C-alpha cells in the first residue's frame, strides 16, 4: 500500500507510522523513567507492561497496513499468550490468586482467538453450497478473531497484571502507570497529533492555493471523473478546474455538466493534461477551483486539434461501433438531427452526423440518473478529392465529442469537369458533390413526398446534364417541366392531340369489346404500328442533332393509364433502338417524373397481360440502357408503387422525407436502420443521400440551398395550374409541413 493510498483510507503514511513508533517508544521510556526512576525496570514482572506496550506499537504501527484479520489476530494473541504463560506470580503477596486466575483466563481467551483465526484461514475458501459447515466455521472464526484479536485488547491483560501485581509496594507508581497506559493506548496521542497536523496543513493549503470544490466519487477509465460537489455554482460547462486523482496525479479537468444524486450534486468532467504548476500538498481524491485556471478554449483546442473554435458537447459511451457512435450529452446542449460532430483519433479528425437521440438511465448507488445519449453515424475523414472517406475504427470509450462553434468549411480541390454540388452538410459549409457521369451511368432515384424539394434537385441535375452536352428526355405528366425549364429551350415531344385521343379510344375499345376483343386488338396494333415510325423519326432527329438539347414528353388530357404507358413505351423503345445503333455516340439522360405512373409495381396491380408486358418493356429499357449510354433518373413521391426491379438498379439514391411504412421498409435495403429512422424527420430541402455518384462513402444527410428565385418560379407556375390541381398541391404542402 502506497503512502497516498494509506492517507486516502485514513491510515498514516509509512513515514508517519515509523515516526509514531519511535515517539511512542520514547514516551513509554520517559513514563518509565519518571515513575520508576528506570528507563527499563530490572525485574521481569515490572517491565512486562513496557514490553506489552512496545509489542502493541510494533504490531499496530508496522503490521496493520499489511496484516489483516485473522492473520494479525493470530500474531497478537499468540504473542500475548506466550507473555502471560511465562509469568511467575508466586512472589505477589496481595491478590496473587486473583491475578493468577485472571492471567489464565486471558491465556484461554488468547488461545481461543488463535484457534478461531486458524479456522478462518483454513476454511476461508470453502464453498457455501457444497461445504456449508466449513463455511460456517470460517465465518464464526473470522468474527471472533477480529473482535478479540485487536492489539489493545490482547496486550492490556499482561500490562494490568504487571502494574497491579509488581508495583503493590508503591501505590502512587501503580496509579501513574495505570493512567499512563490507559491514556496512551486508548487516546493514542501521537497518532492523533500527526493526523491533526495533516488536517490543519490541508486546510491552510486549500485556503491559500485553491478552493476545494468536492471529492472524486468515481473515475471512469480513462479520463472521465464524477465529483461530489460542495457547491454546484462553482461547476459549470466550459470551466477548467484541477483534480488530484487517487494516485496523486494532478490533472486539468474540463467541466461538462452536473446532476443531482439524492441530496448531493455530482459533476462530470473530462481530464486532460498534467496540471502545471501543481497544487502543493493536494489531497488525493479532491477537486479544486484554481485562482488562475487554464483557458477552456485552449484546452478544447488541444483536445480537438481544430483552430476554428469548438464546443465539447459529450463523450463516447458504451454500445458504439465503427459505423455509429453513441455519446452522452447534457440535456441542456442545443443539438439537433443532422448536426456535424467529430472526434479525434490519433492525428485524424473523424466526422459523424447526428441521427438520433434517446433518454437513458444510469444508477449511482441506489439513485437513478437520467441522461441523454446521442447516436451519430460515421461520415469519415475529409479528403480533398474524394469527399468523406470511411475510417476503419471507432473512438475509445470516453473520447470527447466536439461540435464546431461556426460552420466548418473545407478546402476541397477544384471539382472535376462533371461534378456539381447537391447540397451542404447541415450546420456547416462543407459542400457535398455528386459526379454526373455516375448519376448517368449507374442510374439515380430521387424519392420523397410532395413539397420537400425533390423536383428542384431534379431540375439542377437536368441543367448540369445540359451543361455537359447530354441529351435529356423528360417524361413529365405534371406539366411543370416545360415552364420551369423554359430557359433551356425545351423541345416538346409526344403524340398529337388527335393521335392521343385515338389511342385512348382504341385501348378503351379493347377493354370493353366482346370476349377476347380480337378485332379491337388488331385495330390497336395497326394504329400503334402506324404511329411508331413517326415517333421513331422524331426521336432520331432529337438525338442526332448537334449539341445538348432538352426534350419533354407530354400527353394531352388522357385518363386511360394504359394509353399513358403505351405512349411512353413507344418513345423509350425508340430511344433504345437509336442507342443500340449508335452505341455511346451520345450520352442520354431519361427523366421519369412521377415514376410510379410509368414503371409501377405490376404484381397484384390488376393490369392485364398486355399492360404488364408494356411495363416490363419499359423496365427492360431502363435496366439495359446503361450499356448504351442511356441513364435513368427516377423521381417519385410513392416509392412503394414504383417497380422494385428498377429501383434496385439505381445505385444512387437521394431520399427526402417519406412516412409510409412500405417505402421505409424498402429503403432499409439501401440504408442502415438508423438512417431509415431519420427519413420521416427530414425537413424541407433536407435529404439522405448515398450511392456511387455521391462524394461520400457513407450515407449523409444534406441540405439543399434555399433559392428565392426557384420559390418564385414555383409559385408562379402554381398560379397557372387548374384549381383542382392547385388544391392538391396545397394539400400536399400542408401534409408535408
């Protein structure tokens, strides 16, 4: 046991014990010289009290920190029994018989104590279930030896026999020796004086050098301490205090938060760095407020390695893993979903994004304490070229977690020729980019309910595609694209009003004709074959023209879904035929707005075999298009109704807010469950992005920039919509809000 441990447990230090031993020996010798005129009495019986006192002090001051019951009881009792049994009381004139009886009773008690101590040592490891009798003997032996084996009780009988029996001729000597023994043994003035000196010095040091804030009640390895506070006002977030740990190491402590535990305030702090200069004679296990504490921002800067100013908001707790960490925060810390946080791992800064938070309970003794535990998904380390790159490990327990005080910006390299910004990390100036070549090559899906911003993102991608010389073919039944993309001189593609009406009629005739509708089907096929060549020619002219161009496919008012699908199939098939003949001569982006009406999930939808063939044909085009340079951009507010075989081919997915369970269940195949749980909580212009095109190797919540000009254009378009459609839009906006 070290000096520090001895002091903390109430023992004197080893140096103090040696000093106390010598002082007690000196006091006994002075007492003997004063009372008997001899330092060491010549007669054996007369010096027995002195030997008993010396034996007591040697055993209690030198052995007590290392011996424990029943071993120290065995040594004490055996020593006393040997002293008592060797006495010769025949020369005592008065009370000789009584003292002899007393002597042997003391010997019997000492022998009994020795036997109990031996039983406790022998049967101490006995199993309660398999050896109950031996265990009982061990418990009884331990208790008896602990009670009767104490030095004061064991060495007092021989001292009393010596004083009462061998100093009968001088009653005054008896009185002073008896009083001196009782005072020294019971009061222990030397040890008491040394302890008082320690206390007085500690009080003086605290008064002069530092104010005591409390004592350490718990240390969570490696760097979190819990402090039983004497004043909660002196412990507040961001303050730096000093702590003398149980091993006497003095460290800086950054205060995090405090809570009430029964009637006691308990503070939580993070230890970092050795205290300089140290507090003189600080008491281990004590926390102090310093007159000139270290600046908190300096300490946070050392911990975070970030010059821009950060707040230490919490520390990593259990159940963290490589992809998602959990950290405890104060309930007062202003955090929210999507906020960027980071930890230091060696020389690396690893970024995380808050996904969720929950309340939890932790017990300190019998008192439960509520706490907030935040879940944050790893984004990784920032790379100037690749964006966020995965980091292959998790932070250590109790690692500090930081939030920047001001938005973090990152000096990326210049974007590649086809890269464009899709948004920023919420609460930061870190731009999240996407590569258009990957958007086109690996297909992309933009999903979300109405009014969340998905169409605006689609417009940005279309404009980027046109800027890069790509042909864009938009299938739009919302009548928004023509107006919103008017600056890009869209070319209207589609059936003439008369052709659309005739297609609608012939499909209706097939549905209502006689059994089999043979004549009606022949008429439909003849009509489709007639319009196929004009459709193919218009598509070839559009794709063969020089430069980028935007084509928008619209249909006049058609109520028949089958007519819509058949007309769409004609144009998409023509695009694929041209792409096969002119393999990768041009890059073509096919945009399917309201994709659930064009490529629906046909299973159980009630479509006949002809219609299902059409949907299957469109799906085949979408799946094979990438081989010929034809990319697919799907936009839908009803993920559950879109063909899953096509969605599964979209290697980039940008998901705005969705609430229906079917959609969320499907997206659990794209994102982790923790990310899926955030989707219903996404706000206006916020989205969860992941995939080949996104410059982040893990899913990331992004926020699109709000553009007043886009809002104005959208409002102007809504003003021109039919009344029933405007009502639907307003209803959807309200539901989104």
